[in-house]
């Protein structure tokens, strides 16, 4: 069976991309916190900053996930909007679903 993917619903793409961006931002923020906590004793730039850990945690846990979610949601909406625009003129992606290849395991 052949199906043609003609368009995406932008609201659902926006929501899913925002959630994925939030999770990605949280994971990258935690990795950043761990990296800079380990690397701080070896640097001379951050040695005299008393609010280093506070700003690091604030950026890693709150700011980074929010901006990642906003950026990823907007980027996904733009890409899917462009896909919807061009799929009307050119045609969508063809998907071949063959039921013979799918095995059911119960």
C-alpha cells in the first residue's frame, strides 16, 4: 500500500518539538553543569567569581531548556510549514507500507 504524506499539522509539530527541545535543553544543561563543575579548578577565569555555581545552575536548569524549547519549536514549525507549502506544488513523500513485512508478536 502506498501512502502520500501531504501535510503536517503545525500545532502538533510545534508542541512535540517544544517538549523535545525542553528535554534536550535539560540534558545539555545538566551536562554543562557537570563539565564546568569539574573544569573550574583548572581554569583561572572563574576562580574569583562567587556566583559561579548559582548562575551555572540557573542557566543549566532553567534558561537553557526554555530557550532550547522555543528554538526547536520555531525551527520545526518553519520546516514543516515549508514542507506543507512545497508538498502542495511538488507532491508529498511517498510511504510504502507492506503488511506482509510486518509480523505480529503476542
